[in-house]
């Protein structure tokens, strides 16, 4: 069952050979996408390991409330079952359903955050597929300012006072991660959702602030320093909003 269904948002279907895996992924994604229709389609009709045409078909219909649905699968035979289910949909609905070639967990979480942000079907699919990349914009942690900034343990990363820098073509602020567990999935998702509300491109340690997986790959722990920046002259409000979110501890303390 989906956690919540918002007709303006793309829905997600998780097809797994295990009902527990599919249901667990719904629970995980719901922490970051509470208004997205997230539907598990795992296991066979009689509770065995495998996939079910009827379950997948029903899940797709349930997830798509008009904005479309993205389906993520764990193994090849799950894809075959889903493709068969798509063949039995009417043409209009079939056009709104996409099987994303992406890892089930990482792709599912990234897609859920994009759907929660209100992204269109193509963008949600692209978010899921971004999990196939080995690194995000900027080349991953090493390109984001070194281990002291990106992901060193709290004992190694020295907290810095917040700094603000304004240049002719851009604006940046430096903040320190204060969350006990660092920038884990939930606060990272909040960061990405907020970044997605602005039209200007913003980066965090050189990584696109709208890329959940790229940000999580930085491994930002408590005490890590982050630089939030935009080269867009109109990006000041976006940088300030994101920096304030980090400064607030994402509501965790």
C-alpha cells in the first residue's frame, strides 16, 4: 500500500522477488517522500519467493494517479514480469509508466526524493538512473575539497565558524555539520528537496545540491565543513536557505 497518494506526483513501484524487500524499501523511501504513492509488489501470490503478474499490475495501477509511475526491479525476471504487465495496460496509461534501469535501493530512494519534490516523470526516471553513476558532479568526495571537508570522522574534522563570501559572479557560505549521525539519508533528502525549490544551481562542496546520491557519497559526518555556493548572481537566497538548514541541524536537535 502507498504511504500517501498525491495525484500531482509521480508514483513508484518496487518489484522484488521478496515481499519483505519490497515492503522494506517502501518504509525506507517513505521517510523521505511522505506524499508520494509508494507501492510494494514483492513475492508471489501465495507468499513464495518470486514475482506475480497480478501484484505488479495492481501496484502500477495503484501508484499511477495521473502523473505516471516509475517501476524499479531487483532481478531480470522481475523486469520480464513488469514488461508483461505493461502489455496489458491501456495505451494511455502504458505511456505514463517507465521501468527504470537502476539499482532497486539507491535508485528507488533517489527517485522517491525527486517525486516528492514534484519532478515530472522524465526527471524522476533520471534521478533513479543517476544511481548507476560511480560518482556525482565534481567526481565524488576527493574532488569536493579533500577528506577534511568531505567525510572525515568527527575527531579529524575541525568545526569552523560560519563564513560568507560574495564575489562578482557568485555567493557562498561555509557551515559545519552538527547532526550526531552526519548528513545521513533523511537530512540529505531534506537538503535536496529544498534545493529543488530554487531555479538557481547550487553546489555543496562542489556537488550539485539537487543530487541526493552525489551528496550522500560525500560521507559528511558530524564536524565536517561544507561550502554551499552558487555562481548565479540570483542564487543568494538559495544558498542562504540551504546554509540555514544545515545550521539548524535539520530539526534533529
